[in-house]
C-alpha cells in the first residue's frame, strides 16, 4: 500500500484567489467516462429515487439480545455486503460528543494558515501529511480536493513526528474516534464472519491489531464543478472503510448496476464501504459541488459570540428536564482542601490529620482542592501567561483576529501554532512533570489510607498515561439555556484542574445537588475518576461534574488526566481483596479495552465504565 506521490499545491489556495478559470491540470474533459461521471441532474435524481442504500442498526439490531431483532439485522448486513458492498450504520456506539469534537478539530486543521500546513506537508516519497495520493507524474490529472493522511493505529506504526505536529485538540479527538472505530470495526467483522459461517477466531486474529489510517478530505467549492472531480472513481484497498461526513453537502456517489447513485448522509450515521480486502469491492467517487464546501461545519461558538446573538440556536439548547439550573446549595457545603506539605510533614500528628482529611475527601466527595502542592507559582503563572497569549483573552481582540482571514482562525484549539512558541511547550512540560510528581504523592498517600500495598500503586502509575486538555468556555447571553460541559465522571484515576481565571462554572453533584466550586487562588482542583473507584474496590468514589457558562465572562481551564500504565492490566488492588470477606466488585481489564468502552458511549451522568467493569455485568458488555 505504498506509493511515492509528487507534492502538489493545495486547492484551497486556488479558491482563495477567486479564480474564474480552472487550471488545465484539474479539468477532466479527456476522462474516458466524462459524460457518465457528470450525468445530468435528472439522471442523478432518478438514480437517487431508484436505489435505497441499506442502513444497518448496530446497537438496536445487530447487538440486540432479542433474536427477533438481531437475526433480521444480520441478514440485512449480509445482503448489503453481498449486493452493495456499501451501507450506512446508525446507533454505532461512538459518542456524538466525540464525533462533534472531531468535526470541529478537522475544520480547524484545514483552516490553518498555509505556513502552518507546510510544517505537516507530505515528505517526498511519503503518503502521510497534507497533499494528494497516487500522483506519480507532472502530467497526471489532479483531483479537486485537499487531503491530510495519517496512520492512527496501531500506535507503533504512527509517524510520531507528524502525529505530534498536528494540533493537540485534534490528536485527542483522533484518539477517541480511533478507539470507537476499532470497536465498531470488530463488531461488524464478527457479524460478517457469522453471516459467512466463517470461523470468528480467524477474523479476530486477522484484525485484532489492525492497521487503521485516517484520510481527511476537504473538497472546496468549484465555480465550474462540471469540469472537475473531487475524487476519481476507485475501490478501496482495505477491508472496511468508514466515512464520517462533516456536513450535509452531498457529493459521494457509488456505482450500482452501472449507474452512479448519490449517497444521502443520514445525520449521526457513518458510511461503511467494503474494500478489496473483503473481495466484494464497490467502485465509488466524489463529485465536486458548486457553492458549497463539504468540510465546513455549522457556525462555531466563536462565530456565534462574534455576532452578538440574542437567541441561542436550537442545537445548543438543553432540555430543562436535564436538571440544568444551578442549585443554590453552595453555602451549605465546604469542599475539602488538602495541604500537601501537611501530608508530607515530618510531624506525625499533622501528617496523620491531613491523611485522614484526604481519605475522607476521597470516600465522601471524590473531589478536593490542594494547596502547597509543590508546583512553583512561577511555573503556573508562566503557563497561564502563555495560554492567555495563545487565546488573546479579551473578547474584542479575539473578534479582530477572527476577522483576519487565515490569521489565527481556530486559534486556541491547540497549544502550538508555530515554531516560535517553544516557550509554550517548555511551560507545559515543566507543569506536566510537576503534576506527575504531585500525582504520585497523592496516590501514595491514598494507598496508605486504604491499607493498599504501596508497591502495587507505584507499579500501576510509575509510567502513567498523562493527557492534557485545554477548555475554553465562551460567555453566552442566555447561559441558563446551554451547558459548557455535560454531566459526566472522568475515566482516568486522577484529574487535576488548573483554572486560568476567576470565572466560576465548575459544579459537582453532592447529595443530589449541584455545588459550585469556588477556586482558591494558587490551588489545584483534584477529581477522582472511575479508575480510582475501581482500584479502591468501591472504597473511594468518582465524582459527577459539569461546567456551566457565564452570561458575560469567559472561563479557561487546563485539565490533566492520569491513568494507569497503558501496558498494565488493572482492576481492584489485589491487596484490598480478601475473598470472601472482601470480594472483588470489579473485573480486571486492559486500559485499551477500558478506553474503548468509555469512548464508545454517550456520556450523560456517571460513566458507563463502572457498569462495564462491574463483575455482575460482564456478560452484558462483553
């Protein structure tokens, strides 16, 4: 599957020049099936009406525990593979939050200034990066698209220099989406094996560590769309290809019974294409559309704020039945504050007292703030300063930036926008090392309070997975109708939050009420995730939390998540289990499968991961 593509210019740059004539290299008048490829609209509409592309229901059908639902859906899948090689899937288990995040970040990727794109351009002889594939001569006709191609899984196959060069937020979104697709891919392949009466173990062995690559396509509008093709007719080389359409612009067509049939995307669905590897390949192509751009997503929150809207678009409005309104209960609760220097004090009375406070906070709250945490205020202030510079916090300054085409549009969705920002990474790396040290201190003390083997905790987290997410919550004129971050619990063991300004918004659910967290200057907020509830065998609790938005002020925070060593299997600490007096409440699982489940479900309230790991529910999720 290798090629040595010639580097070609970006179509987007041509479009920016408001061209009226298409460069000859893109014109397909000599294409052997030109007339057919650009069929008349009447033929197009006729084909659309004549053919009904199959739709397969994953969770409501294929995975249904009732044979009355599962068997017909399996037959539908089998028929789609035999007769079409192409279908759409609904209820596929990949969270809409994950998909919406990915859509936004891909949009931001293609909005990067040209100089930033050049940093992640295809290298000569390589397919990955910005460019086009299979361009092998200077005379070859080009497709009317821009493409970014990258290996997602397995991790060992990634080009790490390229992967680390894309924006951080896009990397996070790709990670989540990749895990969801890996799970969906295996579900479909197992069901195909069943329909084919194939040994499921054989299919499992072939694809358990499959190669997963991501191709992000941007089809700019073309003033003479009848002269160009977005993507030439072809079949795919892989086994299964999943297509996520980022907006409602049609363009994808498949060849069925000698006719080109347009694919009308179903909101929330994924398009699945059987490739050559499955040996029932379907030829398909992408047509360019005049006046509409398939990558552009609906207005971002930035753009909405810029327009000084007074009415909130319906897609952002949350149902009042979601317990959305903040409770006036803050005064009745005092969120625990832990003094880390006290925990480490050589005076046993002080250290023991602080340890008991920590233990109580983990048992009854799953949430606390830490002071005297050992991370230099200079490091924190430096990080805050760099992030503020990154976002240009004053709203008027942001508006000026948004109005400058190609300047810093989408700026703030990732940490690094140029090589000149190395200080940002130095601040981030210094802060990350400080958090790693703080995390190990807290975990060590939690192990002591739980009477857990300290070496066991050390072994699980000495090479822990640390991920960082920067959150930017814009003001909203009707903040009672929207939510910044939906209620959820975190999948990791510990989440540590640094708030960059004084705007309140973070709330935790305590005794059925939403309690606003008032950040203490210089403190860090610590949140116990589902992984810690599992490791403690239920002794400690993860906390459900959400973020509300302010009508006039923006809020910024950096959340850093700490999970076990990616190569380690985890479950309740072995030193805490004493059958039958202290039976294990949760099973043991790899971090990979744990994350797959987390990202494959929509989150509204506490994560499904606890139920996924709970022993009596193993069969339900397996």
